C-alpha cells in the first residue's frame, strides 16, 4: 500500500469522479484508476462504484474512508514536523442552497481564515438532495439547507439547527408594495415573481402560498443569491427566508427591502440546518467552521433582539 493510492482515492471522493480527480492530481485517468484498482486488490474491497456515468466511492469505500482520512492527516503532520512545505491541503467543500450567505457563511469563513490562514474552501451551490448525497459520499464536508416543518433528514446525516426564520417578500426598495407595512397573497399574485427551481424548499413554499396557482409571470433560478440579483434587476418579487436577506449588501445599499406576508394562516417557519456526515472524527478545520457557523447564528439572533422565548430556541443549537 502506498500513500499516493490513498490520496488518489481521497481525490476521487472529493471531486466526485475519476476524471476530475485525475485533473486535480495532475496524472492520467488510466494511471489513477490502475492505482486504485491495485489498492482494491490489496485490501480485498471494492472501493469505487464504477458506472458508465462515472466512478464514485462505494459503500465499502465509505466504510473505510474515515480510517484513510486519519492516515493521510497523520502523514501530513509527519511531513510538517519534518519541515516539508509541500503538504497536501485538502480543500473544505461546503454545499449550500445559497442560504444565509451574507448572514452566516461569509462571516464564518472570515473567522476560519483568521484562525487557520491559508487553505482552500470551495462553496458549492446545489439542491438539498444533492447536498445530502455529497455528504453521504464524502465529497462534501458540511451542508447548509433550509427545511419546512415536517421535513426529514436521513439518519446517516447529523443536522444541527442554526436559525429559525419566516418567509418574507423580497422586493426592490422602490417597488410600490414597499410602501405597505406588509403584503397579502393577492398583492403578490398580481406581480411577476422570481421563484426557486424544484428541489429547493422555497419552491415548495411558493406553491403552498399560492395554493398551486402561481403568478402568471415567473422566472426560476437556483438559490437566493441569484434570486436577489434578479429582483434587484427589476424582474419581480422573490419569496425567501428572512435570514437569507438580512445583512445582504443589496439591502445595505438600499436597493432591496423585505415585507412580511399576511397569509391568514398559521405562521410558517423556515429552519436553517447545518448538515454533516456521521463520523467518529472530523478534521480540525471542519470542526472550527462548524463552531464559527454556530457562533454567527447566535450573533445574528442576538442582533434581532428577539424575545427570550425565541432566543431560547437558538441556544439549543449544539456546541460543536
């Protein structure tokens, strides 16, 4: 067994395919595949699930992934102790539905950089199902997703609650509806809308809000960030969780604003969850990022000056 064989398998897990892993490791795809095949024969285990659409880590590979990661981290520590400068630094990969980017994620990444300095972080915009799959397969380290009451998370994933918020109408500050303290469903139905695509929680919520009869003019996009940009461009109104808009640069610049939605129904909450794969051990940067996200969530809630009963909800977020 050679260290580079473990590094190759870790690269396939991180990048999601043999092709992308070979490009990242600067070796040919056949050479990488042969190295992993030899490792499989030595261990007597199928480490990759090879399909026509590509190769991904197998169930057996996932079971062994934690041990392989510990070996690679130990090798990195040994190289550092020996004074080597070319220690392989695995990028942290965070999957997000583009929620609370300005409120939580960006400040938490600043905290992480202040603590660890150099090191890559890749933020991947994806739907919730893809984020859960990435966590299960080991290609993602953390996930940020929104859920509605009653939504379930697979038992293979740990979910930590960060924030509970409410859906609001996101609109340009110069929109006529911005003159109202709150907007009704009928107010919204008469306006063009920027909706999230299927697979996003706010897509389901919009269908629930409009009872399946969506406004005549709609645009669809992935995630809150593009939705806010399209609203700022005057394409319509978007329905988003309040914590996805608070602190946004477009709000601070006076371009966007929000209004509560008067539905006549019981208030719906949207919960922001931090997802992670169940594992006996996680790397220090991942743990520190988890801690930073929880700290930023608490800071956000404190800035709202919420009643004690609501603030108590956030205090149950697990200290990592």
